[in-house]
C-alpha cells in the first residue's frame, strides 16, 4: 500500500503542526512521527461525513440541522457506525383549525386558561391558523456494530435515541445479512423495537375534549415493533438492484397533542374546537425497490416505494437521481426529482359540523389528507484531496445541495359555505440548502 | 402500485431463479465499488430527506428502519 507522496507529506506536516500547537512545547521528532503514523493509520479506517442543512417553509417552520456520521472498519472485518444530529426549529406550526372569515383566538399549549393573555395568539381573517411561537430543539444519535459471524454472514446490532423537551425516543435493532452466489446476492433480515415517551407542553389533552376546557393529563407512551427483509442483487458489472419488504406496528398514544379540529355552526362560523383523536394502533406495510446503474461518467439511482397502513392510507413514491461527472472527473452535478402521492386517512376531517356527532376518531392534520408532493433537487460536489479510504484511494469531497419541496392537497375537501372563496388548504412550499463534507 | 409490484416481482423472480447470467466476477466490480453505486452511499442526504418527509407526510421508511425520530409526526 503506497501513500500519495504529496498529500501524505502535506497531511503529515499539518498533523505535526497541530500536535506541536496542542502540546504547547517542543515535541521530540521521533515521538511526533509516532503520533503522525498513529493518526494516519486511524484515519485510514474511518469514513467521516458531515453536513449542515437549512430548511425553510413559506410562512411556517424553519430549521437548522447539523449532522455527522462516522464509520470505522475493524480489523476483524466488522464495522462501527456512529451518527449525531441536532435540530433547532422555530416558526409557525398549523394547529389544525380551519381558516375562517372571523378573527380566531387560540391559547398556546402551555396555557392553563384563556385568562392568561401572554399565552394567547390571534389569527386574522382568511389566514391559516398557526401557532406563531413554535420552537423546539432535538438531539439525536445512533450507533451500530456490524460483526462478521463467518466469511459470508454478518450480524448488525444498533441503537438510536432522540431527545426533545416533549419527546424521548429509544430504538434498538438486530439484523442478519448473508452473502450468496459468489457475493453477488445479499439477503438480510432485521427486527427493531422503538419506545417513545411523550410529555406534551401543558400536558396531553383528553382526546375529543373541548379545547376551551383545558382538560389535560400528564405523559403518554407509544411502542413500535418492525421487521424488514431485503435482497440485494448484482445484476451486471454496472447494475445493482435492491428490494425490501417491511412491516411495522405502533400502538399507544398516536395523537398529535397540539392539533385541534374546528367545529363549525350552521352559519359557517367556528363554533368551537375539539382535540383530535387517532386510533391507538397502526400497522404499516411497505415494498421498496431501488436500482443503481453506473457508467464511467455517471450513474442513475431510481427507487420506488408503495406503502399502506391500517388507517386507510396508501402512498406511492418514485424518485430518481442522476449523477454526472464533469470533464476531469473532479466535479459532478446531480439533479434529482421525487414524486409522492397519498390518499387520506379514514378519519381525516378538515372540520366538523356542530349538528353532527363527533366521530370517535378524527384529525384535521393535513399530513393525513390526500395530497401530492413534488421535490426537485440539484447537488454539486467537488473532490478535494486524495487519501486512503475504505475502498482504496478515495477523495475527500465538498458538496452543496438545494432542494425545493411542494405539497398540494388533492381534491380540495369541501369547506363550510361561509368559507367560500377562502384558500382553506394553502400549498406548502419549502426549500432545503445543505452543505456537506466527506473524508 | 401495479407497476411497482410487477417490477419487484420480475426482480425477485430473476434473483430467485439463480440465473447464471446474473452477477459478476470479483475483477468486474470496478464500477460497483464506487460510492455512488453503493446502496446507502448518500447516507446523510438520505437521512436529512427522510427526516423532512417524515415530518410532512404520512408514510416513511421502506429503505431501512427509522427510529430515533422526532415527535413532529
């Protein structure tokens, strides 16, 4: 194994300079070389990826998300993988109420009554009701260990956690992979278990309770179990395909504790609001298929997913990425497009009439409505320096990615007569800017 | 849906048939060894996208397990 002389020298000098600075005192030449060799050897077996993403919605949420991932190859052929994410979110979040010609007044989740003026907010006529003081921060991390059981079989153990002020989540997973057919086929099977603890700001509201009565309890929990089976097949020297089938089931508190549903009177004005209620279990099934086809100047990745669940939702997704290396092969462009369509959950109702009984399950959350979504993206990447990596000689990479996401409700569910002419279901538009670095 | 199932069925059928024309020899994997040809090769992009879609849509996952998600959905 031969190091690239120029890069190696530069790297050694940089590391030596760093060591000298950190040491704060002259370091013996031999010791410095030992340290440099140790660091060089250590970095050779690591793959580091880091990114900073900025997400912005039209008039709603914005988020800043730094992410880092590190993979380390072990001497026995195993692998360790670590990732860390931080999210800072702020802005305005829809509370589920329907747009009205009247000014609507709401209480923030932390309010105990409508007498606490500092916890109130109003929404002017014709605007989508959003809580303007939404703010949250999330810390998430994960680790996995892939260990070889034999020349062709590997086990994978993993764990993830996520922490927010009002939500904690812990997930563990166990999986097995086996290579077949001269390592042209890999079959895998994994099981995971997720436990979530919810402590909504102000307490978890009693489902379907009157919004003005502030009937709230303490914390809630939910639990999920899933299995995923997959097969990866090398089709030819430039085509690889992957197919997964997965089933998972969640049970417990599946409501969004901050979402309400408008109750509309005969005239068409908001008569009141009730907290939403969703079924306390949900089973999802999905089929995922991915293809990668490459050639000397680029590659295409195309994937499709079909998902259905016990709430009556089924969705279809298709996505394609085209990576195109520019002449010289040290820069690339990667345009991408994604199409997504889902139908509405059985219990989705954008509003309720005060003359009808409140259903046992109801939610006006737009994420459970029938809609289409489109994403367009463009990524630019350029190689920086040579180094010895997991696949032999590799190049560090800087990249920048821009995505535009648009979500439009399908079928425009009928609104109350008094809302005629109002934009009850405004289009969601968002963009994502991401800067990344790989070593 | 139909197209996805048909395409998936064809792939599974081809794989399970053990057709000898599928697959390559070790010395023919030059393209397949490239990072952009590895499933999961754009891991951070996928993670950031999946989080965005998880928070805005009713469906998620399929490619791998989620978990450690957020309370946003």
